[in-house]
C-alpha cells in the first residue's frame, strides 16, 4: 500500500506569496535592528531605527510593484499573441 506520493517535494516558484512576505518581514526586521544598533552606538533616539525601517519598506514595495508590472506585461503580451493567432486562424479558410 502506497500512502505517500512518489514525488513528495513541492516545487516553489519565485513568485510564492508566503516566501515574498517572509523575505520582506525579515529584511525590514533586519534593517530595524541595524537602525536600533546605530541609534544605540551614536546616541540618537529613534532616527536611524525609523529611517532604516522606512528604507527597507519602500524598497520592498518598489520591488513588489516592479515584479507585478513585469508579470502583467508578460501576461498581456501572451494574451495579445494568442488573440492575433486566433484571429489569423479564423481568417484562413
């Protein structure tokens, strides 16, 4: 009796939402920690902590936006090529 599938590995894609979310959360936390360490070392209150956190957040939002735009452009190009192919197939008797 076979209870487990033959290939139990799940292939992950680079657009995995959970992976992207964890990547962003960890990076923002890391930048927050770096800002906290800089603030402690330089004696400034929350200046670097806030600045580094905002820098990481803005960077990841831009990364997500550019990735989204790239994916949408790719899908739009595929849709248009499929539309042109279907129209040319209808014209040929």
